[in-house]
C-alpha cells in the first residue's frame, strides 16, 4: 500500500476528464493536478517545445512526493512519454496505449477513426499502437486544431453553432470512411461527446482516451500493490499557470462537481 498522491497533468483543462474517472474509480486516492493553462494549446507546437514544456510540468509535480504520474494529455503522451518515463524514477503513464487497445477491441469492421491535435496525429503513435493490437485495422485520422481552444473557451455544448460547424467539417471525412469506432485522442474531446456523437451517429463507438488512461493507471497501481488502501476521502489539489478564476469555473463543468478549495498558481518557467 502507498498513501502518496498521484500526479496528473495536461496542457489545460482536458486532463480533468482523467481526474474525474480516477476519482470515481479510486475515491481513496489523493491527486495533485497541474494544468498548464498559460501555455495551452500544446498540440500546434513542435516536438522540442512540447518535450520542454512537459519536462517542466513533471518537474513541478515532482516537488510533491508522488507515487505515479499520469500524462492526461494525448499530445504529451504521443510526443514525450518515452523521454519522461526514462528520466523519472516513478512510473509515468500516458493515455495513448490504453486508448489504442480499447479501439482495437471495439471495432467490428476494422475501420477506426482517430481525432487529435496536430502533434498527436503527426507523431503516428496512435496508429502504430492500434496496428500492434489489430494488424487488420485501417486508421483514418483527422487533426482538429480548433477543438482545444473552443473547449477551453467553454464552446462545447450541443446547440452551439460554432462548435457544431467546426465539428461537421472535421468529422465529415471520417463519416464518409465508414468508421465504426472513433478515438477521441485528446483529453479535451470527451467534453464534445454530445456534439461528436450527434454527427457520427449512435452506431459509432467513441473511445475516451482520458478515461482509458485513468483505468490503466488504476490497474497499474493495483499491480504494483500501490493503492492507498482507503475507500474514500481522497483529496484533489489543483494548480494552474494562468488565472485561477477561469480555471475553477470551467473545471467544475469538466469534473461534474464544484472545485471548492483554493487553486494554486505556478510560475512554470521556474521549473
Ligand atoms: N488535452 C490535450 C491533448 O490531449 C490538449 C492538447 C493541446 O493543448 O493542444 O492532446
């Protein structure tokens, strides 16, 4: 048993979809969350910049005595997981492998759609892992660079004409390809589930990378015999690199509960 907290980070709010699932699965675990809200989005940046930002995020999180870190960000998982896992003495897990495995299990016609940030799609990491699990799978990928800024600005609800128009354009080629499974390869996208599912139709299975990452982290902790051993009472501390007020308001929507305690502000350039 291990009572130390789990560290979770993302470029912004998206990783809260992983936190939400972790809290549901493991209510007795303490969590420290960092959202790099001052530098979001990561997905349009170069590999070098993403690795540099991710190293700083991990360096901040490691000022806490953590037992495991979850990269609750598709972009960092596709681009910097190996580097971070090598450089740190505690387990560092991403969301890509668990989401790829879930997609391979879910598809019945071997036609899998993938949406993610430009950096994630460019990396080819999801495709490689889906093929590893299901060599017959054809993967149709589509970068969706406008999704993250729209979600971070609260534009994710069905009925919002801006997000619906953007989604229709991004998803049209995947619909035309006849995919029966769609990987939401960025942890911001589960907020768009309503909009995406309305466009793709009920017969398309959506794979939520944020939730898959949480399930994989819970399984790894159990394997390592590193769960806290508590049934409830876990706490969650939040830190961001930009205004705390904006974060608290939107975070409540991502999490499905109010962020009540103080949110810390971090000068991430110091790490
Ligand atoms: N949530 C991040 C991801 O999963 C968003 C990336 C970004 O900041 O562009 O990819």
